[in-house]
């Protein structure tokens, strides 16, 4: 499936796997693809997002909120119960070493899976990326098509992007223009 | 408002979004701590029965849950 991917789009797929592993997820999900898009410099998806004034830091913060382990959102929620997550983490790490609390969540998953599969949502994003590329008559799948796939995928990644100001229709128009310019240039 | 008052106010919030999020995060913390402590107990040679007794669950339940860890 990846033979028509550009080098940068392949890089996104590889980095998405890294994101999933770092976040101790049991599968590569659409949100890992989104996080990976931000890690590949100078790609057209980022140009499209900038054109929509999507705040990169904001997206990263939203993605952190989806983290599998215990993140800032959990710390906030636990504080409403009078539990100081940072203090719990500190106590646990004093005894069991750094990252012990977070490592515990990841252990079972690492055991069962050396290779992390794509979940249905991520597969859908890649299929939609292919469909967008074909529809536009582009002979390759680039980061920009992955972004269009994300904007049409119906998952949390789409929710984040839309909440931050990105829109599928205008993104399609911008992608077609950018590719036309690039070809003309 | 002092921290303690703030916590008391949040804990008594009738907003389901606040209360349910706290329960979900508490469950996440519970699972993390349980996994950590079960792993530690197994590392120290505890039997499933011993672990189950202290956790106050059945031996089958704890074994089924942690079998996938590979110990």
C-alpha cells in the first residue's frame, strides 16, 4: 500500500508508529498520524494547516490530552478528588524508579505486541488519503493527502483539527492549488 | 478560595463531565498502581493466591488479568 507514498509521507507513517510506541498505545491510531505530521518539517500538510491558522501548540496539547497513560487532564480530574497525581508519581518513583507509574501501563502491551498494528481509524485515514490523491489526479500520496484523510476520518484527530479551525473543503482547495503551483513552478 | 475549599467544591459538583472525568482518571491511576504492585509481588516470588488474598479478589480473576504479562 505504501509504494505510492512520498518519502515524507512514509516518514509520517514511521513516526506515527514511534508516537504510538512512545504513548504506549496498543495500536497506531489516526491521532498518532496527526502528531507525526507535525514532526516532518516543510510538508504541505503543515502549509495547509497554517493557511487555516491552526495553532500547532494547541493541537499538540489536545493530542496530549488523548494520551493512554495518566496525563495533565488526569492530574486535573484527580485534583477535584483531592488527589495530587504529581505527588503519587513522585512517591512511586522514589521506590520503583523513574517512570514507574507510566511504565506499568505499558508493560502488558509491550509484551503482547512488538509490532504495533494500525487500528481501523488509522487504516481509514490512509485509504481516504489514497482516494483524495486519486480524485485530484495526483499520482502519489503525500502528507497533504494524509491531512485530507484525517479531516474526513470521523475520529478524535478530525475533532481536534476542526476545533482548531481546519476544514475539509477549503483544505482540498488549498491542496489542489499548492500542487498546481508546485507543478507550474 | 483555599485549595481545600476548591477541592470540596469540585467534588460536590453536579456537572457529570467533571465527576465522570474524575472517576475515569481515578480508574486509570488504580490500574497503573495495581499493575505495578502485582508485577512487584510476582518479582518477589508471591503466588497468585497470595496476591489475590491481599487484593481481596479471586485467584482466577487476578491470574486471568495478569497472565498476559508473561509471568
